[in-house]
C-alpha cells in the first residue's frame, strides 16, 4: 500500500521530503485530476489514458476547468477568423467524447465551472487522486515596463483577445473610438490583434464571433493600425499563415518601410519559413497602396521607451534600433528617437501564467516551478534539475510548465514528457494512494457548486450552432457569452 506524505502548507516550507519508494507497481489503477481543459490538459489526459492502457492498467481522469466550456485558449484565445482551428477542436472533441465499450463513464470526465483553489482546494484533490496535473496555461498579459504604459487607452492584448473571443469574464463593450492605434509586439498574438482591429466587421459576419463583439467592431473608428517590433523583419515571430492572412484582408493596405529592410537578405534567412515570410513582405513592398479605406503599418527596429500624453495615450516614443551584426538577431539602440501619434496602445509582448492557490509559483517566469513536469518547491529548486526533490503527486504541463512559448506541437511533446514521469512514478510506487473515497461531484454538489459536464457542453454546443443557423448572417455557431447563461444551458435550465 502506498502511503501519503504529510501535506505541505502555504505557510510552511513547501519542500517535501523524498517520496518513499514502495514496491514497483505493475498493475496500474490510477485516479488523476487535471486542472485546465485547454489543449495541454486534454492532450495530457489522452496520452495518460493511452500510456496506462499500454501497461494493461486502468485510469479515471477528471478534467477540471474554471470556465463552463472546454478547449481553453482554442475557444477564447484564437481569433474567430481562423478556420483551421476547427480541426484542432474536432480532435480535442474526439478525445473527450471517447467512452470505452462497456464502461459506465468516460476515461476523461470534464468538470467545468469549477475553479481549483476556490471551489475545491489542491489538498482536497490530493486526498481523492493519485496525482494532479496542472495545465492552467497563461492567460494574463506580460508587463511592459515603460513610462506611461498605465495611461487611459493603453490595453493588454490578452484582454482584447478575450473580448473579441466572447470570454464570459470580461466586459461586453470595448472602446474603439480612436482612429490611430498601436500594437507593440512581433508575434502571432500581435498579428491577430492588428488584423481584427484593421478588418471591416462585415468580413467577420460569417465567423462564430459573438453579437456584442460584432456590434462593437461595426462601430469602430479605427483607420490605421501600427505594429511595432524591436527587432528586424528577419527576426519576426509570426508564422507564414498568420502573415499571409494580413494580405488577404479586404480593403486594408499593408504599409512597409524600405529603411527597415536595408539589413535584410532573404537568401540568408535561418529557416525556410522565414524565407517565405520575407518574400511575402517583399511582394507587399512592390504593391501600390493608398486605395484602401484602412491601413495596417508594419514597423521594425522600433524599441518602445515611453507612452506619451497627459492622462490618456496621445503617442509613442521609440528608440530606433539596429542589428548587432553578429548573426544572433540581437539589436542595439542607435540613440535616434522618434515620436509617432496614436491614440490607443495594445501591448502584445507575451502572456504570463496565473498562480494556483497553495501551489508553488515562479513570479519571474510566471510558471509553476518544475523539473521536466514534476513540480518542485521553488524556482531555485527547478534550477537544480534532476537533483531537486519533487513534490509528491504534483505535475505540470503546457504553458504553466514551460512559459508561454511554442505552438500545439510543443504542447503535445510537453504532455508526453510529463505523463512519462507520472507513469514512471506510479510504476515505482512513489505516488500516494487516495485517502478519501466517493465521487468528487458529490462534494461539489454539497457546496452548491454549479459544475458543468461533458453532456452539458454538448448541449451548449448544439445551442450555439442553432443560434448560428438561425442568425441573420448564417454561420456555423454564435457564441453564448454570459457565464450564467452558459451554465444554465449546460445544466438543462431553460433560458428565458
């Protein structure tokens, strides 16, 4: 029998003693909680189910999500005009809907509208499960420490993305009253934000965009969107698909500046993807502009140093940069400063993880400290690598494990590594067996927690599709935005 180590508490040292090794376990029979139902959590659950099956064992996985619906940033972090995301959603759907023949419950059970740390504690999860995997992602904006960044009309890109994706926990309205706006950043999120700001609302009518968002974009006063990157065109963090989409936006001119390409030689691009993107931008530079009603300006070698204005944004001050010349992609300031008039600023310089109550957190990196997915007590312990003592039964995967970098492929490889360690720990007998029996849903019901289930999501999904089919602009779905309405539909309560 495996025994549970004494619990760590938030007020005591979090470093656990080495987990006692019991006899090797050959017949795996696990109960695992996963916190977060985005791609990272779903992939981890699917991989864990397959790994245990390969070892001729069994596993029951409960996937906890703070939102009423699954899919995380695939539902609430990707622009609605990305049709290729449908394939990812279909794949995730298949993983969650699968139910073994003859079994009374799915291998992976979705439990939505439950926030771990508020509705149920990590300690209570550890009492009921052999292991807990954190896959909570990163949903907050990383800070941009420059003077004036907190002025009115200065926004985080994550907040804007949450608004145009119909996230239930953000305001329904977004101020789009300014003509000239800036987006700071050179990644895919920056391009998503810039494209949605520049795009005419009528070209989004066929998507699943929420009605309140469509109305807000229809009233937008934006005519010019400026995207600023600190490095040059050869160091962009976009993907070719994202970049090409800019050029396909109707009635929007792409404006580039020849001075930004003086140091660029497409033949020396480090990857084939980069060569493609440089060719795309070269094609845009040769096109005539000035005929569209809106413009999207791409600026390179601009390092932001200050947001200008009295109480609200009136402009941005940049230092012009130049390559260091050592093939590292690094830049240095030139001492030349420029001021560009804009009336709103969106910072898209990265995401930052959200702490989970009573779980170690690295405030600098915005991640749960871990070694290859095994959670450790502190950032200092994580630096020790394999020599660090892991906290028994706690694991991490996805952006909360490695930071907000990488695409879906990285998320899968992350999950593979974490799951491999969990299975190895189970086989070595170092996991602590659950000490509390009974279904966790009974505990949540006792607390009047309005949790949602997979069947509830199926009902909400069907409801949104029906809204789309009956909409004045026929579309695949229309998202339901209010949280309480999502919960009511998911729990079978008629919506008045």
